[in-house]
C-alpha cells in the first residue's frame, strides 16, 4: 500500500512521547501511514518552521500534525484522517495538545504555517483562523474517539503569556475573528495601549516579513 497519510511531529527532543501511542513502523506501513519527526537541531525554536519542513518532505495526500508529547488513540486518528480524505474542503483542529488533519494541497495552497508565530497556541490558531477566513470548514474534533491528551506539563511565565496575547490579538484582528472593539478593548489603560501598539507594529513592520518556507 502506498503512503496516503503523513503524521508530522515537530520536536526539540530526541525522544517523542507521542511515538508510544503509535504502532510500530511495519504496522504503520500496512495502513499506508508514514511518520516524519522533525527534530529541531538547528535552533529554530519554532514548531511552525518544523511543521513546514516536515510537510515539504511528506508523501501523504493527507497531513496530520501532532505535538510530540501527545497521547492519542491511533485508530481514532486514522478514522478522522479518512474523513478529511473524503472531504478535502474541511479540516480537523484540536488544541491541548495541538492536532491538525488537513489535505496536503490545501496546506500548501494556504502557504503552510506562518513562521512569524513561534509560540505553541499561536501558530496553530493563526492557521485555523486563516483557513476559516478563506472558506474551509472546521469539523468538530472527535475528542471521544481520538482521546488526545498532553503527557508533559506546559511551561508558562509572564513573558510567554504576553507574547501569546500579542500574537493572538494580531491573528484575531487580521482575520476579523471578532469585532475590533472586542479584541482591543480593555478597561485597564495599559492593557488597551499594549494591544493598540501590537497591532500598529504588525501593520508597520512584521506583516512585511517572510511568512514561511513556502512563500517569497
């Protein structure tokens, strides 16, 4: 059987916890599934870049991006991927842990993940909102069947929190996910000023930077 599904795992670690949820390579081959682990040994520190690199070498017509510390039910994941194979104008998206199942051609046509977004929780949301903005349908993720869960605790600090808020604010403004007033307005003047500055910096500087390895 030829490869029709590529599971792409971006990671900073030599060992990926999610591999414990997947069958051995010989069994995967029987299902027409390949696993591509993109180990960031080059200092990108960006899951979005790792995912794009994995997609560039993938052979499957359906791509499935999974965080390296996810636990899941493989048969459920396979079932969800088959549904996207039948309906290529739709996609599955889950967060905590991040999972995206999408048609390969759709992913490339949309330019892949935006590598200007480096934090987990941001780069995946940006692509989700972009897909919805351009008319692709997000299917309700089959949590009960796939059973995704994080198997490593997340690390949070104040700096990470504000970076995440900055990138989410820009995403929601770009794709009109919510009314502008709802995205920007905060009762505290400092919080309001911070969000206005974030959007201005995006409009004046960051929006002109290269988006991904698939774009010029």
